[in-house]
């Protein structure tokens, strides 16, 4: 279900009304959120809900074993029952034989019952789940007898391996299989024919896998107590506002909010929640989706490029398309985060800030403190620091930075361009660190800061070129054209005009946010100014929003 | 007091926003209640349609047709008459009178037939087939047409359902509501005020709000009608294309019957749905194509891929070039039909 669809608007109103009707009752509220989140996710594909359930049950159980060394019988029954019931509900039935139609307000549901439970794959998954549950329960007594250190280590490894296996299989199997095949062809002249599988990438798998992994790691590090209540934990893992594209929440921050009653939002919460939703929709529908037309038109010939394509002459047009993509990806992703945060706020939850004006960064460290903060802090806490961080020699620090960014790049997708992008980001971090450039340090002259921002924005855009390019040739043609053929055709100026037409208000708003040091400056403004900002945003949504209905870019990650 | 100020300010700021960022097409509709229960164009009016792409003067004659001259019911000797039934496309929104496809077709017909041709354009913006049938029965046949040209638009099936003027019961077309005058009384009342006429012709915010609200209301009404029709579909005739088209097809049958009774021939024009400058889609169900003489300019439109055939910043009517192509396709078919017609329908 897309945040930008009417379906979501109806869904949100219904869930919100039911949620606040249940105010004062924690378990029913969490159950409602769990059901709503599964419905939200199942709208894409019901089968993949089972992956979320596997992650939930594995991490719920592992965390208990790590934290307490044991798991109560009732908790084991709940976890086992939840897993098996989910397999029966999400994987066994073939929902493609259910036909839901509506003509006007007349709804009809047709089910071919004979085929509903006929698919053998679903039953195989169910049988495997039964066997897994039996083994886990039969082996429980033996596992419980392990000493604490072994138990803790064993279960954290089990959790990490289980999560990474799911992620690795669904996201990276074909990538590594392709790469292996290419290597085998190059080295031995043999191309294996069996190597790829028809795997669909489940939406948001990287986001919820990282979120649930951070929970068990935090429990292992004794920074967080394991959740006793399966409902709370399952609702935390699948919380629909941030399920498919983040922010990647930490157990320490979000889980406690599921364990106690949320306060009924006061007027300021509702105002801020609504503003975040409207602002997020504005970024996505008005800016990102409209600029996508400029970007896609320019990139289209390169996306389908065949070997031997010639270098285009219009470097300026390509540069404008790069700037447009920088704005598009920012507005697409941060727009999603804003809607997620605004939606969560209406339910009384507080999600972490994921973006802090990233294009005002003066250097790569500053950029990663501002861009996709939930991922960069995750990589810092669970990868960079465990690798040694900056505690060793300079060389080791550079290695750690490069490795972290390389994996950060790979997190975005199974493609060599993402790996190169990660390597590029790592290289930038190392170079700036080696040169000792820190544009954010106090006392730095403002004009120098602005120059550094502008310069670093160009470097960021080169990164976005690597990120957006579908092949390595595109990168070289773009750089060649921009630096050696900086002509400006009429189309280039038209594209530039389009970029300013849609993005000028965002730019102005962000300059104000930056100058005031406040991400929500509206709160301090006179009501009349606020009214006019609202008018601009709402009128833009009603009249300038793109009707193309694009998915959010980060859904694919 | 504060709320009133805020409401006024929202209107003002909305107007400023639209003028700066999204100028609206201003296409006021000068219609009134006709004698036979449906809206008709106000006679003897001169008004202007303005959009970011064009500015066109609309002038109606003494019977509300978009024309510079008045026509009598009696057909002059030696004249071929073409009665045009349609909506805003038929009326020629978006182009000057001389550029409308009907006028361009007239000139081509006169040249190919070697006879004077008169266009009796009875199109009214917003019409569906149901209103076009009534217009033909009450007005069109009185002009003794040689050819009836009906412009079929993708919105017609929904318009036919929404109007509630006709229904299909036990396989037969029956009259339901005596009138269908959506907002006409209010419009007539409002148009009596100079300030409203000014708003309709000059305010971007008013025009945007009216179109926005109108489209939403239309969607809801069409959905409700479809629900009703589906509920009663057990005893209605269902064509292969579904219940929506069965009413439209029955209406077209009735148009054909009226046309033949008047000794004329019926020609349908399919107005293609524009997807982009290079892609146009048909909007007519196959059954209609099979049973009626249909002219579709899609193939010629595709030969002109990339050209501006529909306006893009208004309600998407034909440009002069689009009209020229349509007129060419129509004239070819109409020439054949009129040339083979018997002489007894010649002018009195």
C-alpha cells in the first residue's frame, strides 16, 4: 500500500479511529497495530509476511535466551503457535484464486475453494515450519543446559545468521550467482546453466532485517532487556509507518514505546503530525515525482545503452539531470520518512529523525550525520565500531571506513554500481580524513563554509551518478560530457527551469531551517505565515502533484 | 470574524498561487434549461475561453449553435445539411470557429460535393448520448439533415448513466427522468450577476475549484449509478462490454432510428483518448464499431506522432491541427455517404 494512495488514506483513518477508540488498553492497541501492519504489508504480497514472522519469532526467542538464558513454556508455545499459524495463514493458501471485485459500491468476493489450498509449495513450507518448531522445542532442554557464555554467543550467532540468510537469499543470491557465473566464464570458459533462481525481492526486507538484528545485538550487549511480550515485539518489528522504508529504528528507542500506553496526542502533536504528512507528500508527489520525469528522460538512452554508444554533447543537460536526481532521491526518501514520522506521531509514537538537511554538509562525515541517519548510525554502531572504528592506526581506520561504506553500498542493492558507490563514499571519507578537513568546526568563516558546501554537493552528485547509473559506461559518458562538453542546449535550460519551478520552495524552506538551526521552524512562526505556507503546500499537492504514481525509490532496497 | 478573514484570504492566496504556478483554463459554459428537459446553449452570446495555450471567442447564434449565422428549419434548395451532435469537442472548444473540425469538414465537403453544405451544430458542452438523442428528436430532425454526425467521447457511457434520462429495461430503451439539468438553475441564477460572470471568465481559483469539485462529484455519482445498474442487471440487457455500454448502444440505436426516419444517414466520430503526443487509445466498444459507420482518426493521429493534436494545459480539446486531421477523415467518409444518398432528401 503506497503512502500516496487513496487506499492508504482510508486505511489510516480507519486504523487511527479504531486505535484511539481503544485508548487506555495497551494489548488491544498493540494487537490492532500488528494486524494493521500485516494488512498494510500483505497488500503487496501476503506470502512475504511469513518472512517478517520468521524474523520476529527467531529474534524474540533468541533475545530471551540471550538475556534470561531460558524461555518460559507459555512464551515457547506462543512463539511456536504464532509461527505455525502464520505459515497456515500466509503461505499455505493460494490467494491468487481469491477474486475481489467491486463495481461502484457493490463488492463481491469469489473464492475457488478447490484451488485455495492446493499448492504444494505452501504445504512444504508449513511442514518445514512444523519440523523446525519440533526441533527447537525438543532441543530446548539441551540448549538450556549450555553455560551462559556459550548460550549468549550461540543465540546471537543464530539470530544474525538467520536474518542475514533470509536477506542474503532474497536480495543477493542472484547477484552473487551472476558474478560467480561471469567469473567462471572468464577464468574457465564455463557458464553454469542452473545458477539463477526466479526470486522476488520482498519490499523493505533490508529495513526490517536491520531493525530486528539491532534488537538482538543490543540485548546481547546488555543495552536492552529482551521483550517478554510477543505482541509488543511483533508490533515493533512490523510497525507499518516505518516498515518498508525506515527509519531503521532501534529497539532501545521504539520498543519501549510499545511497552507502555502512548499518550493521547495533544494539539501540537496532531499539528506536527499533519504537517509532516503534508510536507512529506509535497516532497514526494510535487518535487520527486515531477523531477523524475526530467531525470528519466535524460537517463533513458543510457539505461538501455548498448556498447559503442557515442558521447553526448550536452554536458549541461546531464548536469541538470544529476542535480534533479539529487533532489529527487532526497525528496523521495525524506518524504517517505516525513510521512512515516507524521503518521506515527498521530498514533502517539515518536520515530527518529532520518535526515538533517544533508545537502548543507561540508564534508562526507557531516553528510553521513545528515543523510539516512538511521542507516549510518546502524553501520557505525554494529559494523564500524566493532571493526575497531578509529581506535587503531590511521590505516586501520581507513580500512574500517572503506569496509563499512562498501557494505553500506551493498545494503542498497545487489548491483556493482552500488558497490562502486559504497567504495566512492568510503574513499571520500578517507580523503577528507587524511586531509583533516572538517567544515563543521567552530569559528570557520561562513563564506568558506558555503564554498565547501557547494563543492561537496558536486562530489555528492558524482556519487548519485554512480548510484543512478544502470551501467558503468553511463558514469564515464556523464563525467566526460559534463567536464569536457559543458554546452547548454535549449532542453538543458528548460530542465533547469523545471527543477527550480518545483523545488524553489523546498530550497527556501531549507535555508530557513539551516539558518535557524531548527528542523521545524513553522512552530515559531506567526499563524498568518503558517497559514500561507499551508496554502502553498496544499495547493501544490492539489494542482502540481504528478499523476504518475511512482513507488518510493527506497522500496527496492 | 477571524474565520471569515481566513476563508477570504485562502481564496485570495489560492488565486495568486494559481496565477503564478498553475494558470487554469477558463472555459465558462453559457447554458440554460431547454424546452425539452435538458440544457442548451444560451442563444446570442459572445464570450471568451482562455487557457495558458489559447484564447478563443465563442459566439452563439439565435438558436444557441456555435455559428456566425442563423439557420432556418427549412433547408434551402441545393444544400446538404449535416447535423452535429456532441459535447465540447463537437462544439469546437479550443479553436476558432473557422478551425473547428465541423467547419473544416464543411469546406472540404463543399469542395468534394460541389454543393453548399450547412453545419447545424447542436453540440453542447457536457452532453452524453442521452442528451444528444433528445436534441436530435426535438431539434435536429427539424433541420431536415442529410447526415447526422455524432461525436462519441470516452465520457459518454458515464454521462449516459449519470443523467438518468434513459434506461434499458427488458432489452428496451425506456425514458426515465423527464429532465436532466445539472446545476443549470443555479448557473442561470448565478449568471444573472455580473460579478459571477466576471469570476467565471477571470478567476483561476473559482474555475479550478469548480472543476475540482465537479470531477469529484461526477466520480461519486458515476460510482453510485453503476452500483444501481449492477443491482438491476438481472433484467437488463448486458452486452459483451458490460452493462455500461448496453445503455449507450441502445441510445445509439435510437439515434440511428431517428436519423433514418428523417431520411438521413448516421456517421459516428470516435474521439481518441490522448495518452501522450505519440500514443492515442480507442474509446469505443467493438460492438459499436461493428454496428455503425464509424470514423476514427487514430491511425492518422499516429502518423502525426509528436505533433500537438490536443491542447495539453486545459481540458485536452483538439488543436487546429487535430481538427484538420479529424475533418479530413470525416470529409472522406461523409462525401461517400452524401454522394450515394438518394435525391429525395434534397432541400425543399
